[in-house]
């Protein structure tokens, strides 16, 4: 009987997809999260970056000092003044997988994109894609729709300078209801200018250009007066800038071939090691590396032949060698560079060295003062965890040495019912749950000793494994999962306050998220039995679901996470999970943020809430 019911498996089950159809069916393999443009790592920004990267690679090879970029009605146009794509390869470069000029070619020695996929992903996931190459007064164009060639040919271009023009429109059926956040693009282009001194990036008429590279990046993004002038070191294929402030933690940006590696990698680890080693050797003191790096604000940029990244979005550097034929490792290259150049700088600038030495001693004194409190809190935490099982751990954990475990996440919840539902419905391989006992301590304006002596936060630190160093973080994503009511929002704010004050690196490195939970469930009975459900995160989504399901649909308004059954939780903490990443922009000063949201300026805060409160939530509460 079982054999009779089994599905047949024949030649008819096999299907050969065209290159563009494969990308369109599995865009996440090439682009990552699609999204709608509300987060800086959404797909439309990956597409934008792929095209701009190609233009910047031309500048990096010494061709073209200006790139013109515009976005109007979701039409993206990028025009560079490089060498222009050879006419015979214009069509292939946009539509034949693994085709490019960056495979061991001297034409592109130190570029970002080496796999020949990025441009094709843009083409395949765009309703229209137009590329035109200009070379020596002549021109060749190709026009595509969803990756399919529509038209191509020669065009007279006697009045045009050499280079390449790309114009595309991302497909709204894939990137649903998307729109571009200009702040995200401004940040991206500003970073590009810092990493490519002298390059002019004209975006919708606004120019981004830097004369001093990473020195400008640090100075422009400092949120407080530094303790000493920014140290700026440059060499072949490497540039480093850093200073010290007074904020907690480390604030280090890292780049490879102009790519912002937000999750770090080999080069970031080498910089952190090299700074600590050089400073210790200079002062002839066995300082703890954490004390040397406490409150550091830094940026490091290197250029590498054929870099290896952990994923298509290129956020973590795997490369070990400076070049395929070289025996020089990235680690040794950076550590040796700092050992020479930073040591020379500190000998020549004794006043800076004196300030640095004083700062390190203060950090050391503070760390030792609270270490006893941490030890006591850890002991209490271990005893408490034996009894209340606050942490339901997962089987696999994240380390920066194994970035493939990016799926790992810890949900921070409040209340037994919510914690129980998530625990029962989670993927136990990658998802852990930490249950709060009521509202956590308000850490705003509290001394460190009181915070580190707090049992609840000691338990949370132990769960995250960041008691000694964020390098040991056990989960890639830390997800605050609270109710969308007043109490839930208050708990969320208290947790954000704690992370901002005492673990800001978790936010800066992109590890902290807010879980979006559905406000409504719309469902209908199926003719063949059973129910079809759609979870809606806004009134607009609810209305769309009602139009699709018709009058027979029933609506449930969720008031809290505890009301959602484990079976329902599976519907939105799995592949379809919606997360908002908590981020700090260059304009955000932690002290000012906390003073505004947690200080005594009640009237200002009330006005802000009234102006920014979502209308759909107000309507629902009134109903």
C-alpha cells in the first residue's frame, strides 16, 4: 500500500533552469535577504553596491576620477569614466555566469568581486537592465528584462568619454514594495570616498570626496572629543587610523578592497592583536589587551589579491595570504606593520604616548575594581541558573572563527508563557531562549559596580559568554522579543539602555535585533478542510489579506507573545522571521541618545512619541 501511495520519480521530475531563472527562484543564495529597503543589508542595497563596486574597481586601477550616480523613481543609474567593457563581452558580462575580467587578470589585481556573479544577480532580479560601454568614440549597448536579452547593438558616441553606464530597476515582485533609504546610501558612498582618496562620487548632485582617507573617516564620525589626535598610518596596501575616547568597548571599522566587512575577519583580528602587542612592547608592560583597546575608535583598510569572503555579501574576510603566490599571511603583514609604524609614531610623539599610557592605566584600574563583583555575580548566576533554567540553549554556537554559524540566535523574552512558546517552536540547533524575570534593572546613569553586581545581567552576560570579552560571543544574533504593549516596550528600552552603555560593540558589530511579531492573524477555512493563515504586521498587510481571503476570513488581534501558540510561532521565527537590526549611525552619540530616551526631559520625549507613534496601532488600541 505504501509503495502504491509513494510519488513516482521519473525523468519528468528533472528540470534544467536557465541562469537567470535559477537566480530568480533562489535569490537569497546570491543576494542574501531580499527585504523592502528598510534595513541597510536588504537586497536592493546589495544590487546597488555590486554595480558601484565595479565602477570603483576601475578607479582603483587608475582609470576615471568621477562616478555619477542617480536614483529617481527607483531607477538606478551609474556612470563611470573608466576603460569601458570590451564590446565583445558586454552581453556576456551581464548574462553568462562566472564571466569576468577579475580571474587572475592584471586588469583587476585588487578588486572586491571575483566570482562573476554580482552583476548577473542585478540583471536577473531587475525588470529592466541596461548596460552601455563607451570606448574611443564608439559604443555598444545591451538591454535585458529579468535577465533575458531584449536588444543590443552599436551606438555612435563620438561626444562621450570612455567608461560604462548601467541603468536598472529592481523587480518589485521580488523586492516587495521596496523604497531606497537615502541615509543608508549616503553612509555607503561616504565610506567609499574615505577608502578611495580623490574619487568624486556624485549622487543626485551631492558630491562625496575625501582627501585624507581614514583620517577623515575617524574625525567625521567621532561622537566625542578624542583623548589625543588621531594616529594615521599608511603603507603599501594598508591604511590604519585610531584614537581613544571614553565610551565603553571598542569601535573599529574594517575594510578589504573597499568593502566594509561589518563582521570583521582575519584583518580585524590581526589589527586588534597588533595594536595590543605594539603598545605593550613600547611601554614594556604586560597590559591586558582589553585594557589597551578599551574605548578605542579605529578603522583599518587593506588591499588583497583574490580575497576570500565567507558569503556572497562579503562581510567576513577568510583570506589568510596577501596574494595566492605569497607566503606572507594577512596576520603577519598587519602585526608587523603596526610593530614598525606605530612604534615609530609613539617614539616621535611622546605626548600622545603619555595620554595613551594614562588611559590604559585607568582602564586597568576600573576593570580590576569590578572583577570581584563580576565573580560574585557569576557565582550567584550559576546557582540561579540551576534552579530557574533561564537559558534554554541551542546545540550549535557562533564564533568569529566559524562565520558559517550565522543562523545562531538568542531570543531574550519576558514571561513564562512567551518563553515557553518560543522554546517549543524554535529550531533547537540554532535558536536559544533566555527568559527575563520581570523588568530588568534600569542601568541609565548607574555606576558600573552596581550594574555588574546585578544578578539578572550577570546571567545574561553568562548566557552570551561576554563576561570577559565579546570575542567569545556565543550567538550571532541577539533578538529582543517582547510584547508590543507598554510593558514590552519598556523592557525593550531597558535592554537597549544596557547594551548601549555596557556592550556597545554588540550593536556596532550588528548583533542586536528586535523581533517583529504579528499584530494580526487572518485565516480562512479551505474547501478540502484545514485552515490557511496569514500573519500580518500592520493594518495594511491585514487589509491585503482580507482582500485575498474574502468575507469568510476571520481576524485575530494578538495582544502579547504569550497568546501565540507554539505552532503559530513556527510561522514567524523560522525562514520568514522579521528582524529589525539595532544600529548606531555616525551621528549617534550614545550619551545623547540615552539622555534623550532615559533622562528627565519628559516633555520632549512625550512630544517625540506623539509625533512618531504609528497610526495603525493607535486605531487598533482605540477599537
